[in-house]
C-alpha cells in the first residue's frame, strides 16, 4: 500500500459482519455480510490488490435474512457460516447455517467482479444449525486449527459444540453447556476451569485469545475499556486500556505478532496498540542490522536488555459511524480491515518495524512466532528455553484439570 494510505470500500446496505477468509493464505480477502430489512442481503467477497492499491469485489445473495455474524472455515475456502435473523409471523428468530460459495467464486477470480452485483448468484445451503431447543443464535466460531469439521455456537444461554458430517451437509451437537445465573457455566460434561467475575462494569462485547501465549486473553465492553487477563490469576487484569470514549465492540490479536492489538468502537475509531510488555517477546526482537543506523546499532544491545514500553501505535479515524468489527488479514500479517455500520469497509496497514506516535522506533517483529527466534545462537537458545517453559505450563494445567475431574 503506497504510503500506507487507507483504501475505502462502500457497501449499499448497512453492515456489521466481517471476517477474513481464513483458509486463504495467498490472497488478501475479506467477507462482509449486510443487514437490510427491505432487500435481499448480500455477502461481499473483497479482494485487495496490495501492489496496485485497488479492491475487486464479488457479491453473493444471502436471502435467508440480515447477517449478524459471519465466519470462514479454516480448512475450506468455499465454506462459511452466518448467523442471521429470520422473520416469520411478526416474530424474529436468530438462526445459523453453513454455506458453500459457487466454485467459480471461492477464489475471488471471477472474470468480471464489478458486474457481479448486477447478477449475483446465491449461496448453496449445506446445513442448518438447528437451535430450536436452545434459543436464538448469536455467533458461530470454527475450531481455529481444526479440519473444518467442528464448530461452537452461542445461543441465548447455551454454548453448543457441533460436529459437521457428510461433507458438512449435517450438523450434530456433540456437547453443550448452559449458563445458569451470573457468570456461572454449568457443563454437561467436564468441569469449569475458571470464571472471571465482574470482568467489565457493563456488557462484555468481545474477547480474543493471544495466539502465542495460551493463558492470555483480551476482552472489551460497554465500559469503554479493553482488558488483558492471565487466566492463571484472574483476580485482576494484567493491563487495562481506556483509549476509547464509547462502547468497544471488537478486539483482535495479530495472528503472528501478538504485540499488536486492534480495537473498534462506537466512537467511530480504530486503535492499534503495541502491548509488548505482555506479549511473547517482552524484550522485543533482534532487528536486522541492515535496517539500523550506526547510532541505533550501537544502542541495540543495551536496549534489548530492557523491557519495551506499551504504546498506542496509531488511531484511525476514517469511519463516520460505529465500528462493529476489526479483522487482521490471514494472508498479510500487517494488513487489517475495519467495518462500520454505515457499510464502510476500510483496509489499512499497521506498523512494520516503523515508529510510534512519539517517534520512537518500534521493534522489528518476528513473522514466524515466538518459538522460532531468529538471529544469534543466544536467540535460538532463548527460543528453546521458552518452549520448555511453555511445555511445563501445559503439564501443570493438565494436572490441575485432572485434579478437578477427580
């Protein structure tokens, strides 16, 4: 993206559902679902050409109803889920279903993408997630590292685990949990591991787990705060951000660089934070010497011994309405999209070893994760030590869970 300039795409209808096409790791692609009460709703397949800074779109009809949540399969680019409202006899019901894109559309390589909105095709229904006995569906999530055969859904006060069978044409509930009272999950099988009471002063809107530190998660809510938790010690958050002035609807860790955290809010802003002190690399990462000036090179060894400071990298103000969703690209770890209710999709690029708001140099982040520290022999030794520590923590958690079961 030239000069990191944002690229804006406008939808005809209002929208709040956004996801990256998770199984697509080569092309930069996002899926957006619309909310219209009068017209057939749509799913926009957004392809971003990073070299030319342009967007190509494909449009598919979603005639089932207005879309409140959308998710892409981690294993099959053509398969996705939606949560939508269905109106019948003046009654609104929250439903969910698994869909397949037409074969010629899943790759985003249609011959005339700009003409697709004039003659859109319809999604192929694979199966409904029958929630008759459990209430209105709110969201459906795929097992992140799975084979695209397991889903988890939230329906009123029920959490449901689904197994997809017969090429995803049949969904069967394999386990469930029921919310009974304030913050108390009663599982039909297994035991509750932890519960964070009074996590936020008002409604909790979203949460996301750190992809590289299994015990850390971020939450956000109507108290305008973003909180970071270590689930081994849930008495209080390890960090709290209060940069937004209204409800915070979405929080997302970067999949590769867990220092980078995105938030979107009803204050119409998107904020990119550098939460390095609670990341998998609190002392930063060895920077390529070719990217350093003489002065920076001389100070690099000394600075690497000191923990880096958390900071706000950037505040993005391209939206004019509530920002309901933010998502990192699954193909480019530096690129993200945000969606506001007026149907405005904005694609931006985050920091890539650049400088913060105060002009300080940001750390060059490791694109392959914390277990593959690059650089000197000492760096590799620290990576081995980190892996051993993580393995010990996993054993302790397993023993703790076994003790609860007994």
